[in-house]
C-alpha cells in the first residue's frame, strides 16, 4: 500500500500591487526575500506601470486582478462614462459602506460597473501579465449585484480562479476587535453564497481564507499563529506589506502596519514554521 501524504497548500497574497511605489517595493522584497507567492494588481493604481515593470522580474509570483470600486482612486474609464460610480471629485468613493449605501438606494448604474470592471481587466491583460485570479479592493466582488458582474466577466475573459474571503466566524471571535469581527462575519456570509455558485460553475477557489480580523495588522505573531493552526486544505492568507509606514501612513488613513507585515513575510521563523508544518507554498495559478 502507498502512504497518503497530506500536505497543506498555501497561497500568501499581497493586496494592492500598484497602489504606491512603497507598496510595490514591499511586495517585491516579500517575494524575493520571503514567502510571498501571490499578489493582486490595481489597474488604476498610481504606481501601476512600476508594478508591471517589477512583475517581469518575478517569474513565480502569481498576479491576480484587484477589481476596484472604492478607495478614493480614479476610474480606468473617464468619470463622464461612469458618473454613478464616482464622487464630485471624479474619484471612486472612499469605502465599501458608501458604495453599499449607494447600491441599496438605487444610485448605482450596474451597466457602468460592468463597463468599468471590464476596462480594469482589459488594462491588466493588455499589459502582458498572465493573470492567475480575480479578487477585489475591500472584497466588493462578493456583494451579490457585483458578484453577478464578476461571474460574467470571468466567463468573458476566461478567468476561472477567484478569491472567496470567508474567514471562519469562530476565528479570534473573542479576542479580535468587535468591529472587525462584525465586518468579518457579514463578509463571510456573502462569501459563502458566492462560494456555492463558484463551485457550481467550476471555478477554482481555496478551502480557507485568513486575513480579515488581522487585516492591516498581519505582523509576525499573527501570521505565525495562523500558520501553526492551519486545518488540512488549500488556504489563502491576505497580506499588505510595504516599505515605509511613515510614507504610506501619510497617503492612506488605514492605520496599516505595512513594515511589520513585510517583516513577517521575510522572517526566518516564519519560514521555519512553514517547513516544519510541511506547508506547500503555491499561487492561484497552481490551482486546477
């Protein structure tokens, strides 16, 4: 009889590639010197061209499309083409709550959502990047009306791998920030619904996702806590590495710990835990 070797497979993904040069540098270092295996690229990121250039030096780094409808970023299309998606300054709304409020008060034209997200995908494909998967800024791709459009676009462009951000509701439920837990649990419900349809459609996804309650704070202690406790299956851990908290903190009011997340990814102890647990590092492109 042959022994069955059970190996956990893990995607470690850095969000927001292209949003800032200091984020790009953090991702480049976390891949080259650490355990990062994947990232997701913002088509309208101010440092998009820099990210594309860097990607050509990172042959084994999986690169997905970070669909974006929020974040005070510009649209790929002209604001005149997508007026229901932008604020008076021509930029996307700051956060998902503002977008969701617009959705459920009937202020979003979903034909414009389709057009803008299609333009984002085409911009990244036209750059020559081999796309591994789809995810989104602030996870809006699993919001039901946006999910329908995401599915349609995945079919249109032949992309069949997708992030499903369903973190277990029991994870740190008593120790994490109550606001984080509440937001995580709502997202997990929506992600579970999306997962059922994704599986029915034959899309590829992970079994587990981590990084919601620790979002922006995935420092060594938090990353290593997860790595030591992974149940059997295919996992994604979401990260946000960057090179300068001072510079990024002046640009984005998120309160993220970019440098500590980078340190967690290049830590010798992190690599030792991955080796001792026999965790196989992959990217979305390794999924069937």
